[in-house]
């Protein structure tokens, strides 16, 4: 049985652990499917490339708002798909090639399962191989969750893993789920010409978002799609290309294609973790401490298989933490998940960081709320935006920023000053009054939301 110094299971963010500082070690990477992981191949990168195209199409369709005469002839789906995945597939193969050519890295392509403490069996196209390692990093990510009514039907369905690579958009698309994946992909297919029905068990789309964001986004989405909210799918019938979804209120949805986007589950159940002594939470996430160490000696984990915040930028940060801690066992650093910003690349775009207003209420916090509209700043006039806003939450008496939520153009960029302030402990008054805010620029939206806070901290004239 060959022994390596380090084995990384998963070549998504796990691949980022290995750099030239490990060149003096015997390192191995195990990957069963996609070099680059979900993000590169079927997640955040291709979805945003497709969403951006959808936004361009929407801009052309709405050009009359800006006194521009333009007509959208078509979104050329197959050409768009091939452009996106032609680039990303090449990136994936370049990543595989670079790892195979590295002098200190052995690449195993196949499925890994633990056979004992820090011992693995890898089932690949050329058979099985057994290896062991002094240290192991588990970075196998997650997969789309599919509810029983869909599985039991034995009828075809798509997930985010597959739907972006289809040959043509369906005439009628049913989307099961109301989270950010469902919202973004609904945007893509609506722009490509599909009629979209969204079935969501909650009363609003994007339920975990701040209540103001969720409410206003849901109303905007209602004007574009057929929303079946507060409903669950109880059965899927029909035949391929002509599906019939039965809902719990007795109604039905007819669709040519079903996209399941109800969430994701960690891939921990595929590793035989019991043999390794690696514990998991009830939801399947691997238990890790602040240093990304599992319950088994010498075994670390990172990314969606363990993190409470399954986002790519979190997985990348955890990879940095693991890389440091592997090299410096006497000087461990921690992964901090307290203030993780997130974005939804719909139209309008959404961005958030920190607590929502409902979370502040539930925690009994004494807060003040500031809000500003795009329609009230000069650049908002230029964009003719009538629905976007910025909402900030601060602690009464101190001005400590607790949360921020934006909906509108460039929201993922506009939130960054608030992310920086919250991370560095800059209070609302200091952030609003100390730096210059460019006029006229979209960032005035953030300034105005801060100034709208009813605080006793503002200097009096």
C-alpha cells in the first residue's frame, strides 16, 4: 500500500490547498468527476456567465426606457452554452493537466472511500488502488437534493448539475424551489424564451434573505413568472417532455421540463467516514473545529462537505486556513464565519451581510434601521431604477453595524464598503462621515442609508 504525506480528496477548493510550498512532500489528489469542482463546472461561474447574458437580453428588451430603439431577435442558447462551457471545460482540463505534470503530485481519478484511519480505497476506471497518508483533507463538496416525489416518479428531471448544458431551452419550465439557485436559473431560462413556473413551499422566494428583500423580490418575480407559493409537489406524472406536477392543494402544473433546485446535501455519506473515525452532524456535514480539523487525527475538511456557510468564497478561505495549518501545526489559524457576505445574481441583483431584521428581532436586539432608494440618488435616476434600495441595521446607542441588505444594480459591489466596515469594527457614523463618497455614483445609496439611521451619534451643526 503506497503511503503519501498528504492526500486531498476533491479537486475543487481542495485543489487550492496545494501550492509550491508542498513541493517537498509526496502529495496526492483524488477526483472522481470534475477538476475545479462544482463552482467551475456546474455552479457559480457558469450560472453567472449565463445570467449575465440574460441581463444583456433584458437590457435590450427594456431599451425603450432609455429612449433607445432596439429589438431583441433571439438568445442563441446553443451558441451561448458552447461559449460558456467551451471556456470552462478548457479551464478544467488545464487544471487536470497542471496537476498531472507537477513533480510532487500524484493524481488518482476515481471514487475514494475510507477503509481505516487515514487509509483509502480508490475505485477508478483502471480498477481499485489502496493508499494511506499521514494527513488527509476532505473536500468532496455536495450535490443537489432531490425530493421523493421526483425520485419515485422515475421521470426525467434536471438539476443545477445538468440543466445549464442542455441542448435547447424548454417551452415550459417548472422550477421546484425558491432559493437563489432557483431564482437565478429561472432568470436565465425566462430570458431564453421559456415560460417559467416556480413551485416553492414557503410563502416568499429567497426566504432566508432579509424580509424586506424577500417580499419585494417576490413581488417583482410575480410579474415575470407563474409563482405557486406555499405549495409542495406531491406527485410527478406524465411522460418525458410532457410532465404533470401534482401540488398539495390539488392543482397541477404542466411542463416540458422539471428543474429541481430545493437545496444541496454534503457528499459525506459516500466516504465511509465511520471507518476513519470522522464524525458528522445530523445534516451530514462533517464536524470540524475552528482550525478545520475533524474528529480524526490528521484529517481536515473544508468546503460544502462541512461548512455552515456553503459558498465558494467560504470554501476558498477554508482552503487557505487548511493549507496554513498543514504547514504550521504549532501556529494554527481559524476560519471565521461570522460576517460572510453573499449575493444573488438575479435582476435585480441582491447582496447581504450580517443579520437580517427578523434575526435582530428574534434575538431581542435594540436596533435602528436606515433605508435609501436608488430612485433618490442621481445615478439611480440615470438607471431609471424605481425598485432598488439599501437597508442597514445598527445597534441603537453605539451605531455598531449589524447587517446590510441591498437589492438593485451592482448590489454585490456596493455592499463591500459595509462588509469592510463591519469586519473592521467601523461604526455607522464613522463610515458615513469620515470618507468622501463620490457624487454622482451608486455608492451614494450606501451613504444615504447610513445617514438615514436614527442615531444619537451624528455630530450636530
